[in-house]
C-alpha cells in the first residue's frame, strides 16, 4: 500500500511538471489585462481605389460630376475596442477625440492606450458626442480647443454652438461660379441634436471588424490598424449627392443624407503586429 | 464695580472702532467683487462654481472687453458695440456696425444680467455664456479675427500674461481662461437698481407715479405672458408678426431647422429698454411708441404668429393711446442709472 501511494505521488509530480513545460513551449505569454499598452489606427484617405490627392487629381461621383478636393477633415472619437473573447474596452473620454486632416500627415495616425489583449474590432463615433458639445470650455482641450483650429480648419460653429464633424471642400465644374469665378462646393456637416430644442442629430457610429486578424497589443508592441476612408462615399450612398443641386450643405435638413453616406466611408484594410 | 464695567465697555468700543476702521481701509484698496443675486431676481442659470469670480478675474475680463486687439485690425472691441451709456447696446445702430464698416443683420442686445440667461443671441443659438465671445470675434461682419490669433496677440503683450497669472495662477493664455475671464466680467454686470426694482423691494427711491403704476398694471395684463417675471422675459421664442419684407432673417429656425420656428425670436428683457433704442432683432423701430403701434395696429399674419395676438377681432394687442402712454411711462421706470454709470464696468483707463 505504502509503495503504491508514493508511486502515485511521484507520477503526479512528474505529470504536472511535464504539463507545464509543454504549455510554456506551445503558447505565447497570455496578455495581462492589467497592463496598458498602445494601439495605433491609421486613417488613410482614398478616393475609390486611388490615394486621395488634394487639389491635383480629378475624381468622379456617382452622378457623373467631376471634382477635386481641397479640404477633408473629420472628427473621430469615443473609441471602443473589442477582444477576440468579446471583452470591450472603452477608451476614457478625455483622451479619445481626434481630428483627422488630409492636409496633415501626423493627424492621420491616432494612438490610444488599451489593456493588453488580442483585438478584433473597433467602433467609434464620427464627430463629437452631444455631451462634449455642451461641456464646460475648460474640458475642451487638444483637438477640441476652439482656438486650435483656424481658418478653413475651423471645425466649430460659434453662432450655433457646436462642432462640425466632417468638412469636405473642393472645386467642380458642376458647382455654380461665385463672384470671383471659382466653382466651389462646401460640405460642413455637424449637428448634435440640439440643446434646449431638438434638431438634427448627425452623430454617427461605425464598427469596423479586423476580419479574422488580431491586433495583438502587448507592452512594447503596438499594432497598427490600417483603415481606409473613401471620400467618394461622402457622395455615393443611400443618397447620391449631386454637386450641381447641392453645392453648399451646412447646417440644414439635407445634411442628414450626407451623414448617412459618410457613416459608411470607413473600412478595414490590413494590420501590422509589431 | 461701575468703574470696571465702564472700562470694559470702553475697551469694546475701541476694538469695534479699530476693527471697522481696518475693514473700510481694506475695501478702499481692494473693492471686493462678489456676485450677489438681487432679492427680487430668480436663481442664476450660469454655474458660478465652475468659474468662481475673483477681483483679478473680473478686472482681466473688463480689460479684455475693452481690448481692440480682439479684432482683426485692432479697430474695435466688444465695448464698441456694447456701450455702457446705452446699457451695453449699440446706440443708434439698427444692425451692428463692425469692422471695415461692415453691417451685421442683427441689433446688439443689452449685456446685462447674463448670469440669469439660459441662452444667448436673438435666436438662442448659444447656450453657454463662456462660448459667446467666440461668435463676434470670428464673425466677418463683427471683429473678423481668429480666436487663436487673438490669444497669440495677447501672449505677445507685456500687459496680459501677468494679468492672467493674477487671475488664474499661471501666466499661460488659453482659450478657457480667456473666455472665463470675459464671463466673469459679464456675470457681474447686473442691472437691478431701477426705480421699478426699488419699488418692488420697497426701498427708498422706489416711488412710482399713478401713471406708472397704471402702466405697470396694463403691462402685466397685456404684455406679461411673454415679458414675464423680474427679467421681463420668459426666454421663449415667438413670432410677433413683424413684416418679413424688411428682413429675411429666419430667427430660431436657423438653429432648430424647424419650419415652425421661422421668424421666431427670443423674447427680449425689457430692463433699460428706454436706453436701448432702436428696437427688435433688426432694430427696425426707433421709438417705444413705434413698438406699441406695431403691437396694436401693424401686425402681419403668419401661420405661426403667436396665439396671444389672435384673441380679439383684429390681430395684435388692443391698446388705446392713453394705455400706450402709460405703458411707456412704466417702461421708463426700468432704466437703471446706477448700472450705466457703474465705474466697475466702464472702460479702464490705461
């Protein structure tokens, strides 16, 4: 009896030892969700299957109008990342507002800190949520600081307090000539739903899956997720926008159609784990 | 025994006099700035705890309010359109008159009692006093400047960084500090010492004549639905049947995009109204008499004309000349001489 028992113990000890050894060899270290690390998203603006070029290249929309783009800016905010296991991480509000500008290369890669993990999906708001639109000025810092953006990059309506979510401007022979002879189109889309009276709400959320790929966020390893943003989708969608009929769209009921279109302008392209 | 109590009383008097003396001395050097809600006013809407008013913050705000650097070419300040003697309106201008003599499309309203306002501008498009100054600074017909350039210009002066340091503890000039200083100044601009105020608070100098009292009664009855409460506005948006031939400004509908709101404008406060001519959002009426003639006789019909004006056979408010005279007499009791002369709000001498 005594002998059999000690044999059992010996077997058990060996077994556990063996098992752990195997395990170590096969699997990478598990992500530690208590450790924060960086993930990068690149917003690569394109026009159909070409890279977007400001002013120089002519594109054609679904109704057959030719145009060039001189300005393309949009806010992305309120990021939520989802892991393969289905866990969600909501990026803290104070560090999740970004203004992407086609004219500024650095603005096109945004960085956030998330817990270590294998991420398969991201969702975010195109624009600025209504809470932030009504928040105390002292909480409007960085890309939301009204003074930080000047001239055509101004993404704020001062007469009707609120942020402009997406700004697209350019030239098109389809647009009527202004007194200087220029044929410009201007789309300034915003509207957070109104403060004391309800009005248009163009706050849109989009969810982008990384297909079957995992963005492996680990300390010292920050994956880069490459998204494509297709400016043609601003024109083409559930409403095919005609520059001739709508050369200027700002705070107006029609802007809702453009917001519905651009909600679909983001897509996953590829990702790098490193 | 008597001697001792005499001594004690004497000592107490000495202490009291000394204490009072030191107090008054202090306040001569540094008149304290404190926000006091007038007894007959409602609670303030502005959240004062998020921007505590200090003497240094108020003084900085005052300096900025009168600072021409806020405009593109250094030609105009907030005080150019909001003139103290006219209760901080643009006296004599129907629509505001800005940089390069460009005309806006609205009449500059009085800046007074801003702490009690739930929204700003004739169409209520701005819901926070802190956000208000951005609009005139960046408007092409007003100051035509960029906020960032304004901050940059202030940073380059020798005067401003120390003032920001005094007001907010650090010399950096940020959007938030800039706007909060202007708010501090405007929050303190309370007009509550008209003869009417003294009358309702039963203070000295609060005597109203028989004519004025009758005017008040008629006013409460015929105008009080909209010009209600101690601020003489319920802050609602109404269409009062002003002819749209003159001005195509759609008012509140520009903010809500609701066709129902076309040509509706915020009910204005009537405090200091005798000092703030011309009248209405586009300054179309030069006198109070013209305003009353509009209410009694000249109203244009609109589908969304306020229902108050449909009560009688004729559109508008039935008023005879005698009643108009009395109403005007009452409206003049809303003028606050202390407010328009208050040195704390006038242009600082450099």
